[in-house]
C-alpha cells in the first residue's frame, strides 16, 4: 500500500543575501518532514518521482543565498557591458595590490604589442618624441668622429713613410690595434693642466685639480668666469638649456667642456689633444654623477659630502703625451717604391682583366633568353655556366669588343625555353603559322592576335593559349574574328540584339539562333522604336528573323511624357520637362486640368515615377466655376459591351448640351475659350485592348450626340481612358456599371 502524505502548510521565507539562516524555520521544517516521510514512496508517473515542495523549501533555507549569488554571477557573465563595468571597478585596486614583478610580466606582452602597433601605425610620433633627445647627441658624436678621422688621417699620412712609421706599424700588428691609433698615441703632443668641476645651476666651483708645474690664478675666479661665458653665449644666441659651449681655444690652450645633469666638467689642455680624450673626460663625468648623484643635486657650497671626488678628477690631469724627434726616411721611401711599382703594375693588369670579364658577364646577364648561373676566374682562366634559349644571342659572338681573350673562356650552357614574350612570339609564329590576315604583337608583356581567321586556326590558337597559361605570357586572341559564314551571321545577329537592348522601351527577354534562323522575344512599348526598322544596316536577313513582342508600358520618362500629353491634353500655357528622371509641369491651367494632372501624379507615384505639378497655377474665371462644376458632375452611363447610351440617358444628354452651350457663351463673354474633354471609361471585363477601344468609341458617340444638339464640334475633344481611371472599385456592387461611362472635363484657354 502507498500511504498518502498530507500537504504541510509551513511559513515560506524567501532566500536573501543575509548569511544567517532562519534556524527556527529550518528546525520546524525538518521535524515536519520527519513526521510525514512516506516509507513506501515510489515513482508514480512514467518512472519520474513526484516533487515534494517541502524539499524545495528546505533547499531554499539551506543554500538559498548561494543560489541567488550564483544566479547573479551567471547573469553578469552573460552581459559583456555589465561584466566590463564590474571588472573595471576592481581592476585599479587589484593592479595596485599585485606584486610588481608579476604585474610587469603580465602587462609586458600587451604593452609591447600596443607600442609596436602604435609605432607601425604612426612612426612619426616616436620620431617626434626621440628627436630632441637623440639629435644633439648624434650630431655631437658625428662631429667628434669626423674630427677624429681627419686628425687620424693627417697624422697617419705624415708618418706613413718614416722610420717611426715602420716601427709603429709593427707595433700595431703586434698589439692588434689599428695603425692610426698607434700613430696618434705616439705623435700627438698634449697635456691636461687643470680640471674644474662646476655646479651647473649656481656656477659654484665644486672641485679643482691642477697638474704638476702648472700655473693658474684663483680657481673660484676662473670658475665664475667660465659660468659667465656659458650664460653669455646662451643669452646672446638663444641657445637651448641643455646645450652649451663645449670648446674654447686660446693659443696653445684648449678648454673642453662636458655637461652633465648636475655639474659641468671643464678640462684645460695645452697642445694638440686627440679626439678620444673627449670620451675619457666624459667617462670621468659619468662616474662622478653615478657615485655622487644625490650630493651633486643638493650641493649648496658645502663639499663635505663630496669627499674623494678630487681623486676622480686626478685621473684627468695625468693624461699627457710627450714630443718625439723624427726625420724623413728617404731611403725607406725609395725601397718601398721599388717594391710597390712592379706590384702595382701587376695588380693594375689583373684588375683591368677582371673589369673586362665583369663587363662581358653583365652584357650576358642583360640578354633575354640567357641566365648566368655561375661565373668565376681561376688561374688566369674564365669560367661561366648557365641556361640559354636557342633563340637567344650567341655568347661567343658577344665576346667581340670586350677585349677578353676567347681562348681563356670556358663556357657551358644548358638548353631551356625562355618565357620572354619575344621568344614565345617567335615559337607561336613558327608553330601556328597564322594567315596573312592575322597579326601577332606584344602589348604590355601579353601576346595579342588581331585580324580574321578560319575557325580551325582559332581552335589551334585556343589550345596554344591554354598551354601557355602555366607561367608563360598571356596569349590573347579575342580580337581575331571568325570569317566563316555562320560566324559572320552570328556576329551580325549579336550586333542587332545589342542595338535592340540599347533602345529605351524595349526589353529583350530571350534570343537564340537555331538552324540558320534567329528567334527573339521580349517586351515593347508602343512608342518605342520599331524592331523591324532597326534591322537595316545590320546585314541580318529579315526573312530569317522571328520575333514576338508583348505590349507593355515603359517607365522611361520620355515615354511617360508622351502618354501624359496624349491623355491629359494640356493647354498651350502648360509645359512638360524632364529633370533628372523627374517629370516637372509648369505654367497655368484650369483647375479641372490640374485635378486630372494630380490624379495622374498619384498613379505614377505607385510606379516609382515622380510627376511634380507644384508649379502649376489655376486660371479658371471665378464666375464660370459654378457651371463648370455642374457640368463635370454629369456622367453618361452605358450598358456592358455597348458604345451607344440607352434611352434613359437621352434627357441627361439634352441637359448636358444646354449646359455646354451656356458655358461656352459665358466663357466668350469672359474673354476665354472653353473646351470640353469627353473621356470614355470601361470596366475591367474583357481584354485591355478591347476596353481601350470601346472607351474611345463611347466618347465619340457622346460627341456626335452633343453635336446633334447644337454644341460646337470644335469645342469637343474625346479620349479613351480604358480601365485606368475608374470611378469605383470593381469589387463593389455598382463598380462595373459606374465605370462604363463618359465623363466631361472643362478646360479654359
């Protein structure tokens, strides 16, 4: 037996974000569940256990807060904008608390890629940033290197053929240094006598070192004068703050100045110092800033924190180079010349021979159809190998004029077919043997065939073109016309079809040629050009052309204007024009005509055309308005398929004739001419062409009946509107009978 457990009504409490659980509600729920447990519980519906609402309540009490939090986090992860806002709120504090090493390793790849992309996108930005820093340093370094080079060259040329020069060359070979460095080491005479270290901002002397036996005045006075000279130059010539006067020369004395972040080092040098001395002085200044950076920045005249700085400066004043006596070694020069002259002659002849060979190799490399793969000179012999097209120039013939001895040349050429258009053209001409009416030429690395040829030759040319597509130049034979009768007839037919397709109001839907006859079908506006007349001049036999054209009304503005002129019959004061595919009507017209033009504009708007009548002005005389409206309200109705009104319409015709004669008389008195447009209408029963014809016939019938009743025939105009201007919709009860009518429109001129 399955016992039935009664539902328990317990107080429900929604899960909240409060971390505390309602312990009393939890205890009561557990007690009730224990008292109502069904020991025979089993699945009741298709093996699916029934849900116990108490378990859901227990789950909400135990993990309700966690479920709510998980739901909120899941929703946050599904919303990119909210997730970005949440991460952005904690990202600054997380970055601030992260270890610097780990944060740097994590951000380094992204920052490097961002900088690389920024530089790739706009290199000028990095150039503008580094320009003020690097340009002065580069310019100064280049200037020093140029001075050093000229100084080295001058001393090297001076001692190159002396006895000391030979000894110094041996010393350079033994020590691995360059000859110019050894020459400068022994030849330049200089001595560093004083070194001043001056505060850059205040100009106060920080330290001063003097060489032995060097005389000088008060160091503080000299320091002040140097600072004053620096300031004078900057103020006089508008120099930038980071630049300064780096060299002063007075007789045998030179003052070299090196500027650092906090101090300037000035060396007083007697004699002709080497340019490398700049680097030595600059290194001393860098070491001083590296060791005493903080003390130099905070220097206020107290040198107690700069103990030992004079030791650094002492290394500068120890730099010197003594003079040495030397004479010019004429004997060494003569011996060297005896050795160099024969060697120079042999070297010149070898060089000249190599130049002639290289000129020959260059001439071969520029020849089409010749590829030089390898060339070398060995034991007085010249070796060359590569690929050569049989149509290319003869390498042996190209030796003439190069002054290279042919007996010393060893060549080896492998056969290959060059893809040069010139050679490909020769091979095509030899294989295809084009007729005289076909001309082959090279146009922009393409081989172009022009003229007339039979279809068999065109087929061979097509095969040759496919073979050339694999890496060779393009063979274009599209300009070769097939001279067979069938091809000429097809060409003339395509000319005729193209002429038809270019005609407005003609749409070619299908065209084909079969069995010597041509078939074409499509749509044609009655106002379009006659397709049969377009056959003239195309050399197409009209007897072989079978055409089938369906009637349609083209939306070309020119045709639409013609139909509007025929249907609306505008007065002489109205002018139609086409402006950018829009039909614009300007001038003066009676109100009735303007109403008809407005109806036509609405109908054209449904077809996507624009008929603008906003510039029309109404000219109807005020005293004739009432009678005109009464006439235009009259309609003559007809039976289905009839062009003559029934007997019941005769009284309407009598009244209409009297109104027309009265309005014509009043219009003459007002100085205008009244014209009456009789418009025939039809219902939609039957074909459109028949409806158009019967509508025009109804208008003609009414015109004849009004003429019998004394209305002047010259004032009556007729037109057939067919089904295009219905009075009511056809699906209404009286729609068809109301549309079988003749309406009257009054125009004044």
